[in-house]
C-alpha cells in the first residue's frame, strides 16, 4: 500500500481552504493508503508566537482533524515535536538543500516581506518540511496548490541525497485535488484564503457558527455583470463561490453553476452547502474537546507508531552519511 504523509500548522484556525484543498483528501486517503498525518507545531515556531496559544491550538487542531474524520485506528495522527527525528533530520536536509533553492521559495518571499522579525528558520522551513516527508518513506503528499514548490524541492533533496550517499529516501510526489485546490479569500478573490487574522471577513473557519458562515458568504465580493458562470480570470469572485459550492457538494464548479441564475441565489446555495458540510464536524468537535486527556492519549499512541518508522529511516541516513555509531 502507498504511504501518504501530510502536515498542517497549528496557527490561526482551520479554514475552508485547508478543508477543501487538503483535509477532505486526507480523510478519503485513509482507506486507500497507509496514511500518516502530522500537526506540525515546529513549523509554527518560525514566526513569533504565544506559548499558551500554541499549546491550545495544537490540541484543538488535533481534535478538528479527528472531527473531520481522521480516525487514529485507520491512520497515524501525531504531533511533530513528539517525534524528535523531525528536527534531527531537518539538519541533514539543510545540509543537502542548496541556498539558491531555498531562496527561490515563494512562501518565504511572501511571509518575510514587511515582517519586523524574520527568523533564519523561516528561510530553512522547507528543509524541515522535507524531513517530515522523507522520514516516512512517503510516496504521496496530499496538499493544496500552494505547497507544490515545497514538494518539488523535497523531491530534489531526496534525489540528491540518494545520488551522493546511496539509496536512503523514497522520492515522493504531490497529490493536489482539482476542485478546491485553491480556495480564494471571500473579500479579495484574487488572493488565497488564509489565516483569519489577515482577513477575518474573507476567511470561513471550520468552527464558525452557521450565522457567521452565512454572513461571510452573503457579503462576499462578486464581480461586475450578473451572469453566473465559472471563469476565474474574468469572474474571480463568482468562480470562487462556484468552486466552494462544487467542492462542498462533490461536483465540478461548472456543474455547480447549473440552474443558478443570480448572484444572490449562488450565495444562498453556497452558504447552505457549507453550513451543512460543517454541522456534523462541529458537533463531533465539541464532543472531543470535552475530553482533552483522551486526545492526549491518542496522540501519544500516534507518536509511538510514527517514531518506529522515523527512527528506522534516521538510522539508515546516519549510516549512509558516515556518522559514527554511538
Ligand atoms: P497550512 O494551514 O498553511 O498549514 O496549510 C495546510 C494545508 O491546507 C496545505 O496542504 C495547504 O496547501 C492547504 N491550503 C491552505 N490554504 C489553502 C487555500 N486557500 N486553498 C486550498 N488549499 C489550501
Ligand atoms: N508547509 C505546509 C503548509 O504551510 C505544512 C507542512 C509542513 C507540510 N510539513 C509538511 C505539508 C509535510 C505536507 C507535508 O501548509
């Protein structure tokens, strides 16, 4: 069975872009692959953070992932910092990645511009991500479109390492869904939907109350004209709503447009589909959130399973690199 690995950062709340672009895919892959999913808390340290918020966000994200359907009996679900091999392997990845490759990463450019403090780790971030992926002999990495460049770099690092030191890492590939691969901000439909603190009205969070979801979608920015059709270049706002409606109801954005004539009807249909999609997720989340100790036990079991694979890969890498045995 193919090994699948993916990760998500515990920052800012899970939004519709995460869900439709990546997480839905994670859920369906559980039954078709040997799936390993990670809450990447070390990646959250690359920007200034509040310790209490990080702790709360990490636990809550694990509960959201279980609420959307990740089942610790059918996948390996764990927290990155619980498996020390991730940071150990990251150093080796930094030694294998070229400076010029890291400098070309658009996520670094986007995130560093205009910040008061840019950490060294924000620059080497993709090396930690490569470590996450390569530690698990990963074949496939389900992510949204924005991560394509990082997965390409991971492949290049794996190939380079194997050429230099002998076969050590499996070379992975990205799996990017067609529908929902890039969910755009409801207020700025030419920018991708991202953390809520950047655009609270443009971002639908999975834990938003139905009335909030409805308000955000009904106030979304649409385009000039009045025709409802899928055309991201000419009609970014309408096309984004169609992509969301399609992804939420399991059909293409073009198909989702069938029978909808007015912008108002499109917004109403989209709001309803999203609210219905989120309802069972929110119910399950509130049950899980009531018992944090149980979540902790499940995450500890997940980390034990993950460590078994990661430590075997690290042993291979150490030996091939010529690090003296302890
Ligand atoms: P992050 O929240 O940055 O840790 O992202 C977690 C996952 O969600 C990654 O696979 C991203 O590619 C995906 N993702 C984030 N934002 C979007 C978006 N606006 N549209 C589609 N996928 C997204
Ligand atoms: N960098 C990814 C993001 O910003 C999160 C991530 C970290 C990840 N490690 C990963 C995704 C490994 C896939 C595989 O969304």
